[in-house]
């Protein structure tokens, strides 16, 4: 089964928030490869621990990693909301 590459804008969000590479690689393998999918992957920041960090099997299971993933997720939600707003205005 082939996996789609991470969207460049999603890669940038993950890099800017210092999300470990193994989590980014897991997201790609899991099919979470666009900003929209990442924004919708979890309902709130409390789900980050189980649905991303533990699911990825990363060795980086600490507060810094959790904060990094939450920051990236919030950025993705914000970008997705702006996209939806632009679409509704057109």
C-alpha cells in the first residue's frame, strides 16, 4: 500500500512546531497527510496523547513533544478555519 506524501504546508507546520520526525512519519503512514485531515484528526488537545503520541509509538513521550504536537494541531485548525471562511465568502 502506498502512502501519500505530507502536504508541504503540513510539513512546514510540523517543522515550525518542532514535532519529532518519527511522529510526522507516522502521520504520513496513518494517512494524516493534509492540514484538513490533521485539523480533523482529533477533537481537542486532550486527545493528542492517545491518538497521536502513543499511537505513533514515538520514543518522545514527554511534555515538550505533547506541546509541539498541540501547537501544530492548533495551527492546522486555524489554517483550515481560514480556508473554510474564504470558501464560504466566494
